[in-house]
């Protein structure tokens, strides 16, 4: 029964892809299509049958069978394109893919064959959507996509995954992984802003930017506040990007050292809830709904900010280890406060790595929350200095309340 079941899967693979192709070419006259649902079903079955024969008479037989089938598809394509002047090769290529998937279904790769058929049918059905995207794609967006793939798919896998430098504190693979992560989040934020339109653009900038660098996002929002009168919307956005920082910190701790999560969860979640609640209240306020403005879209791929973060992360990894060795816990607290002036991710990752081994969970949790509080305070300073009084009177008290709630939650849980 096993060969019969495998042949049944090969037939199902052809039926699925043939269903999509038959629906796509449903308007064509009978005999004017290269292949329909029945033909594709037979193609999948043909690939499975030749695989059974190749298992008995040698694998070369399957190669000759595929070559002969490819020649048949090419002849059919040439004749069809000569008649109707349609030079699209999608159906011809889909036929070759169906043969290969049918062969995989019988060769023992049933999961791969089934998944491949679903992906192929989905991809074939997305033609209008994909062509619409391509028609709206700008040159900078295409180049940005290629650059992101270059640093992630090409560069990242070849980097060594071990420690270098003083105290072996620097790991090139980990450092570049976070560079790729920040660039990818900013890239996704760009397209989300483009699709959402100007009304929600500022808030989406805050949310997506907060995932990458809440300090840099706050700086941009403060500059925008100096040039516009979108005060209610900008205040909600500053609180949203501040609130996004805290779950991001918690996620980083969970990835690097999950044992530390219960110690830092209460203060970080308390600050998250208050920041988001205030942001939502301001965003839904009539003053914010009545405001309108344009949001200029920047380059979708910004590598320089990600590289600066990588350099900052490398420096703080070394300084964290040095402060721990030279000054003990006091040095860790001092470094956490200073690091919070710029960004919290680097010190969070460093402290989470040290916690439970070279550093106690108690000290690591205190230092992480301290860095988050200092960074939130810096956001208030940026708004007050750059955006001016009208935005500061709304934003600074709210950020101060977030800091107080975090400190209270830390004290209440006993970590302080």
C-alpha cells in the first residue's frame, strides 16, 4: 500500500497545481492551453511512476525521463506561443515543477512535495498582486531590499561565531546579527508607513522605530515637533516608542538569558502598560483626530544607524566586562546609567549574558531597569530641548510617571 499512497500524493500535487492553472486559463478555448487540471494531475503521477521505475532500474532513468518530458513541454510551449503570441513561460515551468514534486512524493520526501505544491500553487495565484507591487516599487526600495539580503544572507553566515578581543567579549556573528535585526525592523517599518498613509504614519514610525532604537526615534519625533503643530499625535507617538522599548528589552533578556525574565518582568511590564495606555488615550483624543500632516518617507534601508549600534554594542560589551572585573557591582550600575544615555539594548544584552554566572541576577535586573529609566529620562530631555515647550508640557510629565511606576514595581517585587 505504501507505493500506492505515495502515488496518490503525487497525483494530489498535480491536481492542486492544475486547479490553479486551470482556473487561471479558464477563459481559453478547448485545446488552446498547454495544460489544464487533468494534464497537471497526470504530470504529477508521471513523475511518481518514473521514480518507481528508477528505483528498480537505476536513478539515471529518472534523469532521462525528466529530460524527455522537458523536451515535450518545450515543443508544446513553442507551438502554443506561435499560435496565440503569448510568450509567458509560467505554465511550462509549473509543469516541470509538478513532475519534480511528483517524483519527490514517491522518493520518500512527502512533506517536501506537499509543501512545495502548496507554495507553487500560492505563488502562481499571486500574479496580480505581485505585478501590482512591482509596478509601484521604487528604485530605492528595490536596492534597499537587495542590500538587506546582502548583509543577512551573504555576510552573516560567513562570520565566526566565537569570542574575540579583550576577555573574548566580542562575538562577530552576534554583533552582526543585531545589525541585521535593526536594519530589518527599520525596513519593515518603512513599508508599513508607506502602505498605511500619512494619518497613521507618525504612530507607525514610533512603533516600528521603537523596535529598532527608541532614542533615535524620539529624536526624529522631537525634530518633527519643532517644525509642525501635530502636538497631540506626536505626544502619543513619543509615549508609544517609549512603551515599545520595554517589551523589546524583555524579549532580549528572554532570548539571551530566560532565567532573568521573572526578575525584570514586573517593572518592565508596568512601564509598558502605563506608556501604551497614555499613548492610546492621547491618540484617541479629539485633538489628535483633528490634526493632519504629511510624513516624508526616508530611505528604506539605513545601514549606518545599524552599524553605529553595532559599534556601540561592541564597546559596551567590553566595558561591561571591564567594569565588572575592576569595580564589581558599583561599576555595573555606573555603566548601566551611562549606557542608558544612548540606548539600552547593548547594556541589556551584555548584562543578560553575564547574569547567573559572572554577575548575580539581582544586580543585573537592577542595572537593566536603571538603564531603561535613564533612557526614558533622556527622551523627556530630547523633547524639551528640541521640540519646545508646547510638546514638552504634554510629554515630560507622562514619561516621568512611567519612570516612577517602573521604580515602584521594581521595589515592590523585591529586586530593589
